[in-house]
């Protein structure tokens, strides 16, 4: 009976596989169980899922020399760390080792496929936030005109944090800010939970702050995956204070950037934004001051012009008034004089009438007309009643008088 050893069989299989699959192949898969050994080789599994069930799996590796080139290229392009659970498009050759068996040797990787998957993942989160009605909540918050009280979420040792503080506090206008740091882990698997914990602490003192700044500054772009977390996004979207991000990247916006009140590229750009808000407010105050000065100047000019017109026309107006008053007084004097003259004339006529009346009514005038007055005991007699024989009466004439004795009475 003829036979061969296991190693011989595996060598034959290896040879046949090389003859049958001499080329390289681009395949789509998901990474799993990614690990590095001490020599720098990367070992992993490539899997395919259908409805969350694994329907295919194969061992794969990236040799050290290749991994040194592919890893930074992939992570810089995608902003995603080369870890388990990401979808990749890789170029592979097929290996069958007599000892280790069937595996795939990864020779190249296309980051655009992963970028598309990342964008799709981000869009799914945004769609979910929109469906829940919280997508725009933080963006709709109104930042105070002068945001000065700033809660900062950052690593306390990050260079970006120091740059932010220095840039904020040494602004050329000497605007005053009151930053308070809430330390958090800003890279790695603990990032999401650490930032949420910091947000919870800020929430307890929310009345002490105008805004929250989340800054990262520096670090690898591959650490950005934590900022595409639904859990972090839903917390930030519903936070009651405006959130400003400066995560230190320019190529793509993370989900956190897209739901934040304002997104800046870097920590110093965040500082510039806060300073610019104060500048805008200060500028508006200067505009108001300028408007007040201009209004006051114009008002004073108008007043001066009015005073000049008054000083010019006042003497003429006074003269005109004086002349009118003089004419009026003269007319009044004339009227008074006429009135007085008329009054005197009327009184004179009245006196003359009374004088004439008195003259005509006087005893002398009556006596001059041939009348006489008979007196008894010095009293004028109007009738003969009371006279008796022997009474002595006196008769007064116009000229002279005489006495008579009554010879008989009534």
C-alpha cells in the first residue's frame, strides 16, 4: 500500500493552490481578532457577516515590512485605527503553509472603501439622531454674546489644551475669560465614557458656564473613531449648554462635530472663535458709541444753529415786539385819553344839566319869576291850613320881604 506523509500532502496542496490561484485578489471583509506579535507582524481574521451571522472566516496576516507602510497610510487616510470590527477592502494572495495551513497574505489596502463605510456609519447615527428629534438641539442653542465662562473637556497634559489657554488668555484685546478644566481621556476605548462623565459633572454646575469646549489637539487621526459614537453624540446633542469642538483635524467632520453648536479645526481655532465673539460684541458697542457721539454732535450742531438763528432774529423780533407794544401802548393811551375825555365831557354835561336843573329849581330863580314864599315861624307854608286870624306870616319876594297879619283863617 502506497502512502505519503501529512507534510507531503500539505506541500502538494500548497503547490496546487499556488498553481490554481497564482494571482492576487481584492476582497471585501471585516477585521477580527487583530493582534501584533513581538516581531511586528500583524495577525488577524477576516470575516464576512450576513445579518450579524458569520458566514465565512479565514486567517490572515500582514508581514512586518508591509504593515509598517499600510498601517499609517490607512489610519491617516481614514481617521480610523486599524483594529477589529472595521470593514476593509484588501489585496491578498493565498497561502497554504504545511504547518500553519490556509491563510491570506495581505499585500495592500484601499482606505476609500473603509472611508465610505465610516461615512455610512456616521450617516446612520445622524439619521437616528434626526429620527429621535435631537439632531439639531445643540446647534439651535444661542451662544451668549460674550461667552467668558468656559467649561473645558480635554486631557490636562495635552499640548492642545495649553495652546488653547495661552491663545485665549493672551488675546490682543485683553478680554477676560474664566476657563475651568474637566479632565477626560481623549483617545482610545475609554474616550466616549470619559467625555460623558465630564459632561455629567458640568451639567451639575451648568449655571456657572456659558459654553462647553471639547478639545483634543494633536494625536493620531486614527483616534477619531471615538467621536463617531452614538452614545457620545446623543449626550452632546441634548446638552443644555452650547458645545464647541476643536478635535484637531481638518479632513472630515466627526458625528460630534456635526451635532455641536460650533465646530473649529483646532483648539487654537476654538480660542479664536471665542475671542471673535467678544470682538463682535465690543465692535457693536463701539458702533453704538460712535452712533451716540454722532447723534450728540449732530444734536449740538442743530442746537447751535438754532441758537445762531435765534441770536440773529431775536433783536429784530424784540424790536418788532417793542414797536408793536409801543404802538399798542400809544393806541391804548389814546383810547384811554378819549375815554377819559368822553367821560369828563359826559360828566360835565351831566353836571351842567344838574346845575341847570338846580338853578331852575332854586328859590331865587322861582322868586325871580314873580313867585313868593310865605313863612310862618321860619317854615314855608304850602297850604293855608292851620292859619288863623292874628297869625303873623312873612312873605319873601325876589327882592325883599314883608310881614303880614292874617285877618281870618280857613
